[in-house]
C-alpha cells in the first residue's frame, strides 16, 4: 500500500508555524502470518512488541485473561524465534502481571516489561528470570488501589442508587499525585542511554519521567501535568538517541518533547498530517481536526528509534492509526498505512519495534495482532526521492 500525503510539520523549542512539504511515497508490504501460534495460545490486545539481537520477537499481549471481567489479569509475555515460530511463554503467572503495557529489550538482551495495572517495571535476564523490580503492586487485601480511584467509585455508587456528593474535578489526577521515588502510577515505557541509565515514562496519572542509574538506583524525575515545556499529559513512550537525548511521546499534548539526560527541555515537534479519506477506523470516534488529546491525529501513542549511529523515529497513533517516519529533528519523512482491519491497515497502534528502517513490527489493540512491515526500496519512493 502506498501513501503520498501533504504534511504540516511544527518544530522548535515552542511549536512554530508549519511549512508545507511533499512527503515521498514509502511503499511497504505487510507479511502474512508472521508469527506461528500454538493451538492453545491466543493473542489479545497487543500492548508491546520488541526484537532482540537474535531477531527473536517478544509480544506483550493482554491475553490469557484470568479473573472477573472487571479488573481481570490481562498480561502474557510470548517469545518467537527469527522465523516467527513460537518459543515459549515467559513469566507465566508472574506476580507483576496485571495489565500489559510495554516490552523492551536492552543492548544486553535483557527483557524489560512495563505493567500498567500493577504499577511495576521489571528487568528480566535473557533466560526470563526477574533480576530487578521497580515499583510495587497494590496489596490483594486492599480495595482502594488503582483503578479504584474515587472517580471510579463515585460513579459505581451513583449507579447503585447511593446518595453521595461527587467531588469537583472528579478524576484520578485530582488531587495532583505526590511524586515519590521508585513508585509509579500507571507507567507506560522504558528506554536507556549510552551509560546504562534507565528512563521510565510514568504515565497516565503521574505525568513525569523517572530516571534510574546503571545500578538500578533511582536518581531523578521530572515533569508534571500540563501543556508547557517539560510538562506532560500522558507521557506514553520514551526513546533515547545516540547523543543521549531523551524523546518522550507526550500523547495527550500531541507532541514529542526532547530533553537532555538531566531533564532539561531542549525542543519539541508535532506530527500534523491531514487525515485521508480512504479507510474507515475500526473503533472510536473520528476527530480529524483535533489538535490535542489522545485521539488527535498524530498524537504519539507508540514510539520507536532505529539502532545505529543515524537513527530515525517511527511513531504510531490511535487515530486514524498510521505509522509515521520522522527524523530526530522532527522532519516528517513518510507515512505508512491507513485505518482498517486488513493487512497494511491498522486499528489503534500501541507498540512499534524497529530493528532497522526496513523492518517494522506493529502491535495493535483493536485488531489483536502483530504485523511485520517490510519496507521496499529502502523506504524511498519509486522516483528515488
């Protein structure tokens, strides 16, 4: 499937007026059935996907649901070999499993998992054994643990006919949570710099980035809820460049912010591409003109940086569900796909792994699948542009 779209790109320390550019055609193929599943294993919503140095593919799926329909455990980590053949399930019945969000592989092939439901981030060795634990799961003996915030409980009680006074600004971020070291509130992603420091996007409630050193010791955090430089509205992904610049997918603010390793704001840019008339979304409400919010076109839901000295970013959004190729300076290089249910189409992109510019793995929430995209002509148009 080929796409040539007019892009409006905003870039700078503050978002500058956009200038029009013609985006080159970027042809690609979606490989049919890239993963071979056992008969008794089924994918659910794909929250995370990653590829290690052996080209093994790791999928963090909201499958294998256990428990009641509300607050069921929905997390399962699966490994496939370089040919897509199922290898194993990692961490079966692990205590941290609650609601899958991301899986990443570091330079030493350690497996890192981010579980939004348990507020935990784990480092596993290549054999799949837990070696580091960040955060702590709410105790099973307690009821008042996420997602049972006051905002949720007041709605349940109202519907049950209980007379209550609903607090003003009734949402999980009110009152504004107090940031605590080593404690998450619905974390989303993890990445590393050249010195082995870890960066955590944290996340739906805390609206910050946390940092731990190469020994696993918490050293800093930055950010707060808001729309100014260095503030976040659902920081949903993080990646680090060879120059140790930290890229944060600030989904609710529809932008990518860039920081140094101490959290100093450097610049930001926005992906602003007209929504195509082809393809119908598979879930949700169409908002083609939205400029903020998680469902706005170009709001970065998934973020991946290619390896090597000259990387690029691949970014996916929920609406309309496309993959964008972007330079580290924020220049839009191309667009892949459209919304839909067929190969080469997407439904709520939540995860991207990019072992190279010519191979991209995309995890979808609504379509319950992982697609392997093989890029043709090194990502150039047929005219060689």
